[in-house]
DNA sequence: TTGTATGCGTTATCAC
DNA sequence: GTGATAACGCATACAA
C-alpha cells in the first residue's frame, strides 16, 4: 500500500506537505498540489483508514448486533442499516448473537475497544427472557451510544426505534371484528416471551375485550417444524367455530392457510387469515394472506440515521421513534 | 478508555513493562504481572484494537460483499461466515452490492485501505451480466486475498467455494425421469443470466438429452410478483402434459405448487414439484416440496475458514471447493 | 527484570 | 509555501 512517506520521497518534498496537498490545504501552492495529486492518483494512493482512526479516535464504524439474520425481518433491517451507513460514509461490523446472551455479551465487549463508534442492536431472545441488561449498560457507561430497535429493554434509557406492536395488532383485530364480522379469532403465537410478542398479544386481547369477545390463544413454544403444522391442524379440526386466524409472526400464518385448505375451509369466505409479514410473504401463500406489514427496511434506515446523528452531536437528546405498520389486505386475484 | 499509559502512571512503572506484563512476557516478574493484570481488570482495560492494527498492519477483519441479504441463501451463508470468523477471532464488515456493479466496486475500493485483510464475496448480478472483473482483479493485485463463493468469475484465479450446480440438477432431473417416471419436466428459471443459473439449466438439459427427452423451459425474467404467479399458472393451464416442475431457485417451486393446486393437479401423484431450498422452505409449502438442499451454512463456514487459512499462510495454494447438495424428498405426512 | 527508544501512517502545530 | 516535530496507543528491539 502506498503511503504518504513514499509519495513524499518520490516527489522530494516532506510528508506534511503531501498530506496538506491531498487535503486541499490553502497553504499549498497550486503547482505542488497538482504534482502530489497526480502521483497519488497514479500510484492509487488511499489514506490508511486505520491510521486515520487512531489519529482521530473515531472508527467511522457501527457495530450491528442481530439475534439472527435468517429471519427475513432482521435481514431486511440489516439492508436498511447498511444502505444508510454507506450513504453516510460508515462501515458496519455485523455480529450475530444467535439469540444467546453469552454471544451478545461477548460481541459487545469485543467491539468496545475502539472498533466501533456505537451500536445498533435488537436484544437476543435469551437476554430478554432472563432479563439480562448489565452487559448493555456497561457499554453505555463507557460512552458508546447504543440504539435498540424492535426488541428493546424498557429499563434502559437510550435511543430506540420500535414498531407499534400493540396498536397494529389491536387495529388488525378490530378490523377482523368490525369489518369482516369475525367472532372467534384465534391468535397463533410462537414469540410469546419476547417483548414484541407480549405487546402484540396484549393488543389482540384488548381489542377482543373492547368487543366483549373471548380470546383464543395457541402458543407454539418453539416446536419443531412438523409440530407447528400438526398443532395448528389439530386445533382447527377440533375447533370448527374459529372464523379468523391472526398470526403474530411471519411463518405460522402461511402454515395456517395450508392447514385450513387441507381441512377444506373456505378462505377467505369462512376463515380470514392475517399474519405479520414483509415484501415476499404474500407470494408464498395461496390464497393470498393479509399481512401486518412491518417496514423493516425503514426501521433499519431510521435506526442507523438516528445513531449517526447522535454520534455527530452527542448533546442530542434521546428519543424513541415508533414506526407504524400497514395493514395490507390481500388482493385475491389468483 | 483506559490506556497502557494510564496503567503505567498509576503503577509507577513504564509503559513497556505494562505491555509485556499483559502479554505474559517471560521477562516480567510474577509480582508485577499480577499487579498489572489486577489493575487492568479493575479498570476494565482493553487494548485499543485500532492501535494494534496499525502496529501489526493486520486488521483481523474480513470484508464480506454480498449481492443481497434478504435472499435466504445469502443470509444463511452470512450466518456461517460470521460464526467461523468469530471462532477465529476475526470481525466481519458487511457490504451489500444490491446486485449492482457500482456498489460492489465501491465497497471493494473503500475497504482496500487497510480496513480488511481479505474479502469473501459472491459476484453481483450486474457484474456477472456485464462481465465486469477489473475491479476484483485490482484488489487481488494489491495483495488482498479474495475468496468467491457461489457466483464466481471463471477467468479470475482465486480461492473458490461453489455448489455442484450442474451435477445436482442433473441428478435431480435423472431422479424425476428414472424413479418417478416423469417425461415432461418443466424447468422454471428466474436466474438465467447468473453463472449458477446457467449451470443448473445445463444440468437439466443434459439429463433430458441423455434420456432422449425434450426440454421445457419457462424463463421468468424478473417479473413482478403477480406476474410470476400468472405466468406459471397460465403455462400449466396451457400445457397439461407437464408432469413435473423443477424450479432452480427457492421461490418459484412453492408458487408452482400453489398454482398447480388451483388447477386441481394432484401433487405428487400427477405432478412432481422440486425446487432449490434451505431449512425453512418445506414448511411453507403444502403438500411438501422436494428440494435440492444447498448447504448454505456450510458454504459460509468453509469459505471463511479457507480465507483465514490463506491469511495465516500466504504460501497456500489456491483451491476450489465444491460443496455437494442433498436431494431432500418431501415426507408427505401432512 | 525493567526501562528507553522507535515506528506503524496520519494529522496538526509550529517554526522557518 | 514548506518542513520539522509531536502525537494517537501499542509492541518490540535494545539498553540498562
């Protein structure tokens, strides 16, 4: 790699002159600036990022800690983060906690050594279940800003970007009751223990209460794949009064449609199916599923923007941004 | 952040003694080593990664350039890469090319300034279509090792990890012909222009030729979602002799099942459906789809391991690893 | 066993 | 307008 020193030697001038010339300092003559830039271009000189970082004590890098990236929600959020980071001249270092506390803690610790200027994270399932927060507080105490999205820790004060989990499910449930005239709505949940799962379930329960209806909740408890199908299948078979299914994740809604068809339920005439989802979800279901569309990409973009803002201006006050979801009804063309 | 200098001052010893003590140098007395480590622990000292990097001229970081991360194949590969990198004490900086040449080129350039020790990449769609390779060669010329996986550039010599695209589709097609006695197999392709798409199609064509059968190929050409459904639907309707569908991506197989059911085709009795897929693919289809299972996670792990090996030992000779796929037949329990 | 000096590549301050 | 020097935090060759 070409260095300032090499350029200086070749041009028979000093290192500092070269540096200034490349940075368009006013103290440098037009002539030398052109000479320097010409040679730099020719030798494909690029300032060593590491040295710059040491000098400025800024890494221009964001640590992104995700529970998993095979869940399309987080993949889409990551996409939004990456895009925004790149546009603002930041790199991202990605760590996956695999939903474990220990990996999350380790990742935070390892990157808290100058590698990154701040963190964007969604809390691991295990950390939420066990209510582990000390490792995150430690990072914040060391003056590294942390932004949480989606799965957040209420007790920690920091920038947050969340989805309107309670409200979106409340609204969707109300829609099923009032517009589609459903009375026996089944909630299918496999994320009961997450903060977002709890909020969604609460939204559902509240909507039913407000309409004097009885909740039906089917918890799936991380069963293996075939069990998800069998559990839903058997429940639907045993409860033929169910006239709507509300899935609060992005998988079980599609499974529910498949099982209902197997039981010859007429969708959407006799049974409405509504789930959480993203851009490609509808394509995989037939008939089309209606979805509560989380703007995952936008969540990523806004999270990243917010963190970068707080990095530039650390007197910024902390805020919690709520991203509303859209209820996307299926266009049942096919 | 605590520094060596601060520790030294507090202990009234020199910086180098502190440094050596922390690195378990034999020249340091048991006594001071304990004193130093004790204080370091107490003050939560962590060596500044940036400074270490500048000193050693190694970033212990790998640049990972992916076309997209919302495609579950790449998400799964990323998972494998992250796991292996972490286990080997490497960080990963992730960039997404969004399938564009310009972003891919920019990412390579930006990270080729000391930020990373090497690259793992799958070539962007646009780069493959336009046969752009100069930007990658430039990186390799600058002595940064590049490992390509899945989508590779044949003309470039470097470490590669690829899937047996030709052979797996040849075998799957042969299975449909010989075991399931199918004679009119439709190939559905929406990745015709990628190196992997071409290879898969060739495997299909060769298997048919070897059995004196005629190919039927339905190219989807990145149509929008509804068009994918309609195109497949209409094709199946107009060609009722089709008795098997082979999808060479991870989406259209599921769509094909849905459309075939709508046309009242009996799956798997009258129509076999086979697609590419990963762990969660089967759950979303009913009846279950048979899949050519790409070991995406393993591809990531091996890619990362191979690159790290070449980083440690740059006299390593280059190799191309082929990861075989599994043909996973559906267990049609539900 | 400990300390001093040097340098990684860059930027900034100051002197010429 | 240019150059010498110091400094970021760390590691190490060398001196004591």
